[in-house]
C-alpha cells in the first residue's frame, strides 16, 4: 500500500524544505503524491519532486503523482511535468 503525501496549497521555499524532509522519511516505500490542493509552486519544489520521481522509479518503487491544474502548469513551464507524472510502465 502506498504512503499518501498531501502537498500544501503553497509550495514555496519553506514548504519545499518540509517536502524534502517528508520524502526522506518515506524512502523505500511506495508513495502517492497528492498535489490537488496546490495553488502556487516554485522551482525548488519542482526540483525536489523531480528528484523523488527519479529516485523512486530507479529503486523500482511505485511513485504516483496527482497534481492540481496550477501545479501541472508550473511543472509544465519548467519542463519537468512529463517525467514527474509519467505512469508506471507495465510489463
């Protein structure tokens, strides 16, 4: 069963630091990130989400991501949405 990580409404610098710590605590477990409440997001949070997506997938662990429209727009403008939100490959 995946751990659900609820993102806050604002993913500013302070929220990004908190996100990083929460992700570290969840390493090694399947994760589902719920970004449905996010209204504003920043570059640091995007970098942390991208690194987490890469780490989880490299470890072969499920990583699912459900962004809000606002978060989707921010990540798309930064060019990282497709990698963070990619579906798990089925074999």
